[in-house]
C-alpha cells in the first residue's frame, strides 16, 4: 500500500514494535532473511492498512504472523480473525505460526511458509560466488532449493 494510505499512528506503532521482538520473531526473521538470496524480501513490523503485521513480503502478498501468548487471551481470536479477513480482502496470504514452534519446532513452523513462498522464489545460482553469497545459509533454505528442483 502507498505510504499515504497508512495512518500516522499505525506507522508510529510499527516503528515501536520494530524495537522489540520475541524469540520466535527473532527465529522467524533469521529464517526469512536466509531466503533473501532467492528473491524473498520480507519486511518486519510492516503497516498494512490499519494493522501492523509481523512480517510481510509485499510484492508476493504474503504475511507471516508469529503468535505468542497474547494471542491466546480471551477475545483475541476474534480480533485475529478480523485482521486476517482484512488482509485476505487485500489479496494477502496469511500464515500464522506459534511463537514456541518458531523457536523449538522449526520444521513445523516453517513448512507452511516454504509452501507459500516457493512459487515466488528465484532459482539458486548454479555457481556460488567466492564470497559465499550464492551458498545456502540454512538447512531450511537448502531444503527449499532441493524441493523446487525438477
């Protein structure tokens, strides 16, 4: 969305949220950053309409939400459903991951993300650069590369 469509207080809230993160958000950021050489560009704490999402790849229209303990509070499920409905109405695919799984059960946490991003990724370079820019930096990214090969 253009910057002009984002309210000032939403943008301000996003800036504040970028200053702190949970262990699950840190693990997710590390995982998503490893996909950059393949063309994925996720923004952290990105404002979309009236909401701030944990991670968004805007050009691919993919949102990743890392849900911690606050998402289990009474009434929160309804808020999350309204938020997801809005995001889907804007053309986004919404993937929710449990904070604890992002830290302790990466395979379970990252599998739905891998499925969603695969069609948008570029093929890895067949000749990695001497600086290591074309080499895999994580087991998850290596698995993606193997699974997207014909």
